[in-house]
C-alpha cells in the first residue's frame, strides 16, 4: 500500500492530538446540557466559556463578542441575515457561503473586481453600501487582502465591514482590533479542530440579527443546545495555535516547503504556471495550472499514487463550472479547468514535497499527451 501524502489542508485538516484529548475528556466531564442548572450543566458551561476565552484571545477580541456557530458557512449566513434587505458589496472571489447568502438576502449586491492574483484595490470599494464583505485570505489562491486599508476607507462613509478569516486563522496573525472589522468568521476544522463548529466575532455595538431563533443560548444570539464537544474542540485548537504560535511555524517551516514545491513544479513541468501571488500570500496555499491537462484528471491520477490535493474550494467539489475565483482573476476557462490547489499543513514534510515532484511531471506529461488540444497550439 502506498504511503499517503495529504496536501488538502485548506479543505480540512487532521484533528490535532491535543484537540482529540480535550474532546474525549469533555465526553466524561462535560456531557450535561449547558442550559441545565445542575452540576454537569455547570461543567459544560465552564468548558464552553473557557473555549470562548481561547477563541477571543487568539484574535484579540472580548469573549462577549464571540458567538459559536456550526461553522464558517453559518457565520457568514448570519452576517447576511443581519443585513437582509440592505445594500452590500463583496469581492468577486468570496467563498460561496458569502456570495450566495448575500445575494439571497440583500436588496442589492455589488461585486468588487480583483486583480490577477485576486486582490481588491481599496479604491474600488464602493462607498454607498451598508456592508462590505472581503475575505482576509483567499481559500483557492492564498491571496491576503488589504482588509485594514479597506476598513479605513469604509469607516469614512460609516459602512460596516465583515471578513471571512477561515483560512487565515493560525497561519497569519489575526487581530480584530488592528483590522478594525465589525464581523469576522472562523472555523475549527481548518486548524486542527473538529468539523461542524465555528464562531462569529461581532464587534460590540455592531448590528446583529440571529439566524437561528428559539432559545436563550449564546445570550439569545444563536438558539439551539450548545455543541459542547465541538466548542471544546474549537477552543483546544485555538489554544494550541496560541501556545505554539503556529503563525511562526507556517511562516518559516511551511512557507519554505510551499515555495520548494512551487519552484520544483515550474522547473520540471513544461507549460505550468503559478496562480498564487509570491507576496502577501498565505504560507501554505499554492495554486498551479497545467496547460492541456484537466484538473480533475490530475487530482485522480495523484490520488491513485496516494497524493491528495484539490481542484479548488472543497465546497465546489462536483461542480463542473470553472472556478469563479480563477475566472475573476485570469478570465480564462482553460486555466481554471487545469488548476490544482496544493495546501500544506503542520505535518507536511520535505519527503512529501519530494514525492510530489517525483510523480507529478510524468502525470502531466501523460495527460498532455492525450489532450485533444496540444500545449504548443495553445501558445501559438
């Protein structure tokens, strides 16, 4: 059996052993309903509030500003619900949970264009909307957006700002006060926590409308019995990021491996190109295109060799349409259809990178050889 090389951390990351241990402990200690008045209920409440403190500390917020959700998508939908029937603006490269929820609820939704690496120019942000939603770092390209500069522009016109920081948490420093945002989305499973739990930061005094009604949980901001185990897992992942300062690890160790992979591909695979920016980019995401080689075929061939990658956002898996992110940046369906996202994590090794570089060139050569459109023709 081939050893596995997992390079799809941007889709989801393996559960940290520290997180698993914390959740197992919570199964024994904090199994009560956090809304109950008895001792096991108090134990669950304590565990939840400890997790809230861990989340708040990592992003420099007040614990009272943190609302637990079922994940990033619910958090993004909650912001959209808060601005229902209002005028909003968002970048052309937002996650579908932002684009679709905003379009479904807003009275009018403006799309802000991006440059060839997916970055928004603050000067292009409209000044006649109620809310601007710009992700902190792109999930397909890794592009870091100038959110703090966008906030400065928006505040001049009394507009609110939301940022989806799901991919950025733990990889770069995220400080809500330095950014100046009113809302921030995060999710546990991108940073070694469990799937199905996330949080929404809501700046004190910012407008807020609950998405889920029917209970007093989360100070009546989100109804439903608290997912204590998931919340404990989220808190443990945030605590791990704080204690081990994972931003530094990603910046030093993971970035070096990512750059080695990028340079190796460009050197060994003809007609390959890089879609991710070299500067102001997450240290763990690399998006590459391979002319005349279909992305899903590349993914399947690599998977047969025990190498797991993605063709883009995991939420768009199975969608035959080209990536809306790459269409917004390159405007070329061939590039979009021939793209692969490699995303690295804390457990990625030099051996993993060497293995990809040993196997990938032959796969691309094979696919380009059977393509109906030869790469030379595409460059004539």
